[in-house]
C-alpha cells in the first residue's frame, strides 16, 4: 500500500514548515477512505485535528497560509505531510487512527461533522 517512491517524491516537494510523519504507517491515511471517514466523523478527533484531503492534481492549491492552518495534509494515493503546528500528540493520534481503523465503525451521524 505505501509506496516509498511516492513518499520520497513527496519529501522532495515538501513546503516550508512541514515534515513527514515519524512513522510510515501514518501514510496509510492516504490510501484508506475508511480511515479518512473515521477522522471526519469522530467528533473528539475532529475538534482537535484540522486536516485537509486533496487529490494529487490539486496540490498546487496548497499555500503556506493554508498549510499552517491545518495539522495534516493528506494527498490521496500519495502520502501525508504534517505542518509545524502538528504536535507530537496529534501525530500519535493519527498513527493510532490508522492502526484501529479496520476495527472501528464510522459514526451513523457522520453528516453532522462534515463541512
């Protein structure tokens, strides 16, 4: 699932004040619609982690101002990068979400949390 070549390409174009996750497993967010739905639907997570999901062809829309307003940028099918505003704890939450996603059900009230 995780493609190291794509991760290395992502690392080469990282904007200023961003970094790759310390654990490669976090990149699985980019390949899991279920994990993204969980991230979107879990009110506790959603209230504490600002993120954006984009398609690779829309990466030109990322500006430094936008990146600094979110903790996590998920590029579908490529990988994840984190802004300097992303704390170690937030990164750990993202990592745990990926690990537990296969075992969790998406909330029935998901539409309440989508914007």
